[in-house]
C-alpha cells in the first residue's frame, strides 16, 4: 500500500512538473502599434493595429488555445485557434496578430480592436483562461505609426519607437545583434587572456575543491557511522574495537616474515621428485580454426 | 546526335563525376593523413578504437566528387546520409552519450578514497588556459581560442562539444588534433614527467587507498553532479551524463542499463563519432593555415597540461607530511585521457621501482581530469557562447 502511494505521489509530481514545463509562461508581448496609417500592412493589404508576441524560450512554443484580450473582465476574448501549424513559434522568434476585430480573416486576426487616444491594456492568458502570462498597458498618448516596444526582446523596459533611430520591427528582433557581445568584451578587455585564465582556473579549482571537501566530510561521517554500528552489533567498547582494529603486529611485512620463518622451521617443502619436460609444440595459427572466433559465449543466468 | 556522340557525351559526363577527374593535391594529402592514422592504429596500436574510425572517416570524407552535381553524398550537403550522421557532432549530442558511457565504465573509488587528488585534475586544466592565452597572441578571436584551447583537456568528446558551440568551422581540425594527441600521450608525456621530477621523487611510494563503501560510491555521482552543475550549469550535458552513467553503474539495481551504456551504446557512438569527425576533415575545409596553428597549439596545450599536473603535485608535496607525500609521476594523469595517462604513470613508476604500482593512485587525478575538463568547457561556454 505504502509503495503504491509513493508511486502515485511520484507520478503526480512528475505530471505537475511536465505540465508546468509545457506552460506558455515564456510567451511575451513584445511590440504593439495602436494607430497604423502608413506602417506595415496585413495579408489583406490593410493598415491595422498589430500586436507582436515573442517566444522568449529556447524551444518551440505552441500558442493555440492561448487567449489574447484587451479586457481584464473578459480574459477569454480571443482564443488563438487550434489546428494552424503557424501557431507554433520557433525558439526566440515572433508572431504578429492584427487587432482588427475580424477573426474570420484568419488565425492572426483578433476579435478585438485597439482604440487610439486612450490607454489600451493587452493581456495574454493561458489555456485555462485564468493564468495571466503577460500584460502591458499602452499609453494613450502613443502617436500614430509609433510602437510601444520592449528595449530587449522578451524582457527589459518598454519604450516608444518612432521608426527613426529606434526601429519599428514587426516580426523581427527589437534588438538587432550582429556580433557576440561576450566575445567582443573579452576581445577588448582581456587581450592577453590573463583574466579568463584566472577566473576560469578559480572556478575549476573551486568546483573540485568543494567536491573534495564534501567527500572528505562524507568519508569521515561514513567511517563514524560504520564504527558506531560495529560497536553496537559486536557489543564492544570503543577502546576494545580500536584494539581489535589495530593489533600490535599488524603490518604485512611482519606477518610475511613470521610465515617465512615458520615455513623454514617446519621445512615445509613440496615433494619435487617428478621430472618436468617442456616441449615446444609449433602449430600454425589460423583465425578460421581459432576457438576464440568460433565459440560463442554462453549467456549468463 | 549520332550514336557514337551520344556514347561519348555520356561517358564524358560520367568521367566528370569520378573522383579521378575532381581530385586535387589536397585530397591526396588528406588521404595520406587518413592512411597514416590507420597505420598508427593497426601497426603501432595507438588508440585503435579512435584512430581506425577517424582514419577511415578521413578517407571517406576526402573522396573527390563533383560538389555542384547535387549528389547528396558529402558530409556538408544537407540531407546526405553522412550529414545526418554528422548531426550528432554538429549539434553536440554524441559527446554527452560518450560521457554517459565513460561514467558507466569508470570506478571513482580511487578519487573517493583520496579526494585531495581531485586538485591535481584541476591543476592540469591550466593547459587549456595556457593555450588560450597563446591562441589569443596568435590572433585567434576569444571564442575560437577557447575552442582550440580545450584540446589541452585531452578529452575528445569535450573538445568536440565545445568547438561545435564556439567555433563550428574549426571543429574538424580541433577534434582530429585532440584525438591525435590523445593517441600520442605515451610519446608526449614521459619526457615531461622525467624532466620535472627527480629520481627520489619518482620513488615515492604512496599508501594503498582505503576501501570505499557502496554508499559512498552511490553518493558520489549525485553529490558530484549537483555541486559541479550548480557551479557551472553550462556543463550540464557533459557532467550530468557522466555522473548519471556512474550512478547506473554503482547503484546496483540498473546493471543492464550500465552494461548497455558502457558497452553497446559507447561502441555505437564511438564508431559514429570517430567516422564522422574523420569525414568532416574535407580537404577544402581542413587544409588551411589555421589547421597548422590548431595542431601546434594543441601540442603546446598538452605539454602545459602535463607539466602543470606534475608541478602542482610537487608544490602540493611541500604542504604534506612525509608519510602522505604524493608521487609526482601521477601528476600527468590530471589530463583526462582515461586511462592512458594513468597507465603511463604506472609504467614510469615501475621503471624506477618494480614494486611501485601507481595505477590506482593515478586513476584519481585521471578521472578528476575528466570532471575538470568538463567544468573548464562549461566555464568557456558560459563566458564566450
């Protein structure tokens, strides 16, 4: 019964872990345009408001059945339809929804619109309609053809982008990265590699030193536990056990010397009156007749 | 078109597809390298399990063919059989599987019995960072320098894993260099060990290691994984699999899994890894000035790693009581070429004292070297990826 209960608990914990791992918590609202007069057009050639979502995880994210809404009281306003392969967002990629209030135009057209001149709250709810994944409040004073976007994709603070120095980037990264900043930093700051060597060697030494100390402690605790168990089971005092563990003459050399002396004293030689003849037998070797290659190993029981 | 013209045209097309038509002198150089590796493996018995697949892979990868004909046979042509097999290298999932096998094969008792030997494994990683500094001096970018420097860890799977992440364009040369020097460990290490040790030091006899309980053996992979991965999460693929394999071996209830991981699985992955790494050395990609630099840096990294291991033991001995001195001949084993470098320690020890068996003592730093190089790879990945 206990075993079954334990199995059930383990299974429940595993299910909960998997369910949590599959959650869409990595989905982010990334960039929003409320008034679109001359910016990007939808697949019908129209200028409409748009909302860019970003998969901030490093795995594909299936967003069908997630809810998009602009009304806190109606979290299930627009469910992302099932059965569209395009609702799977690749790792660290984007998808744009057109907020045109015409969901019959396709998967990526929401049932609500964004209203210029007033604050627009946008939220994403998970499939249960209660878990809020992400939300943003777009300020009322957002000018036409400008966007409200995160400074860094999926994270960072929000800023207004006017398309000048700050690019408007529907379906694209808010930050365009053309080099590896870490590598650049090391190339600039650590030209001779000295800092890397010091840091990395410290980390390697720390990791192995911690492991070393940990096992020194474990072996001491283990020895103490073993000893106390032995004392309990043998009914001895600690001193008696110490005497038994370390007898006065316990070195291998001494025991070997005593054995040799006894051997010599008792003249314990084997009978050696048999004649031993060694004949060299030469036989041509061939792998075709070798037992190594022809016999199969019997299976172990 | 007459019949003879038709024949001539088709035969001409066929000729243009053959290796003879497309061959360049670089192909023949690489074929010679492949044959040399196979010769080393078969005749000289230098790491045959690695050099035969790599050597034959080099032959496979350097058969000249018309790359514009869309034959889908080359390792770099998407969809080709070789390209599919190469995914394990390029995406970096062969090395963790090899580490699973290494974990399932390795007895960590020597290390558990004498945990201070772990520090020798850490010291030998200086080879990696010494080579990193020199690579930067030679003009390599930091990420490329990191990928090249990992050769000093003397750990083929780690080298492949890291280079696939940091410098995929150099991976072929790095992998071949790492495996070549691992095969040449018996040639490279003994002179260094002799150079840095005195005769008196070579004769140091170490106390036999204590017996390690089953519980300690089970705790080791769990605690080892948690501690090392908490310090360097980027080492999870390698360290996680290494310790997982070891737990399969030591827990006593997954014997079948441990056997599969240490035998069949490791053999399969070794074959695929060796062959595809060899095949990835296509002459056009491989025969460059950078490759020569990588081989030179790899050689230097090996020397620094072996030297730093030996010198660290000498330094360590200054702080140890006389009865607990460590024989510096096991310092070379801090590089993770398991178990070749430990065998070299043992052989050299026996050369100076036929009763001084150092193998079990050397296995400690040797397996610590595996952990150390995986941690070092994680550090480089964390800093530069």
